[in-house]
């Protein structure tokens, strides 16, 4: 199974820190945030990792190299314009292969056990599903949440279950490549409309 770290954001809210340093390379507890991700992925057995980048992306490649220092094999998907989340993933599909893959936003940190991605990948294939998402409680900046989690374990934009509760998408998900199959490589596309569609 392969993984992708989304690292193409400009980091506007972190300026001026991100004026000269890409957000994933900002230091957190003594090491760049993206290195925490890489180390956790490798520990979980996901050593083939794709990283997309745009703003100051050359600095990411220079800092991380081919990933050998972390026990990983890193590939890069460079973006010359902002492609948004789904557009960035679609652009990287040739590097991600034909099996479900894990995607992690480069600017989040979570203690969710990454090794479970392997189980969810198998489940997507078995049940012919498009995505599996890590949801969290609604934070103050998103009190209305993003998706309803229903008692059957499925998420929906609009509930069919009166006992469903709404949660916030964490930025961590396992996706089937087919979810992005209708998107043109190199064109911007948001992820939320895909996840809310009747794929």
C-alpha cells in the first residue's frame, strides 16, 4: 500500500514563517512536521510515499531527498499551480498505483494508528467502496461538522439515519483511485464535492 502526504499549500495562516519555508518543513518538537508523518508511515509499514508540493517545493525535495534516510522511498508530484486537494491527488495518480492508498494532510497531526489503513484498504476493495475517512469531534472553527456518521458505519452528507451524528473530516483518508478517475490531471478540483457525491 502506498501513501500520499499533501504538502502543496501556501501556508497563509502561518506567515511570515512560511514566506521562506514551506509549511511541512516547519519544526514541531525538534523536527519538521512532514518528518513526523514519514516516520509514522514507515513504522506502520508504508514505505512508498508520494509527496505533492507547490510553494517552495524544491526545498521539500532538498530536505527529504529520496527518503532513504527515513527508510522510505519518496516520490514527488510537483504542481505549478494550485490544484486543491482532489486535483493534487488526481495529478499524482500515476505515482500511487491501482490499489487504494492512504492520504494525510501535511499540516495535521493525529495519533490514529496508521497500520489500520491496510485493513481499510482491503475493505474498500471487498465492498467496492470509494473512500474511508478518519472523522473527529467538531472543533470551534467548524462547529457544524462535515459528514454524518450513521449507525451502519457509513458517512453521508445528508443523513438517512435519525441517530446519525455529524463529525469533522480530519484530513486523513483511504481512497480508491477510481474516485478521482473523472478528474483531468493538472486541473484544480476540491475534495469535498467528490466525497459528497453519489460515487
